[in-house]
C-alpha cells in the first residue's frame, strides 16, 4: 500500500475528503468519513477503468484528481 494524496470530491452536492492510496494495481479513494463507499480505479491499455459499479458513478471527478496528481509527479 502506497499513500499518495488527499483530495476533495463533490458528490451529490456534498464535498467529501478522500485519501488516495495505490494498492494491488488500483487507485483507491477512501473517504475521511469511513461510512461512505470506497472507489477503486485502475489503468489498463491507457484507459481508466472503474473497478466496480459504485466507482463508475464518480469516475470523471476521481480521474480528474488522479490525472492532476500524476502529472505533477513528472
């Protein structure tokens, strides 16, 4: 498990803080509020894939945050 960064996502009009980790080839978004869902994404063939149906709902916002983070690393 590799700790990456924190970000804020606005979902259903509510802002939530998420801790992003990299584990088992997936980027996992874990809410500061542990009662909320976790979201997982992976990169395959130069495309982002949601790991489950819940992740699909927040895919665009989460991927934007991931791409900004990854661009800053170069």
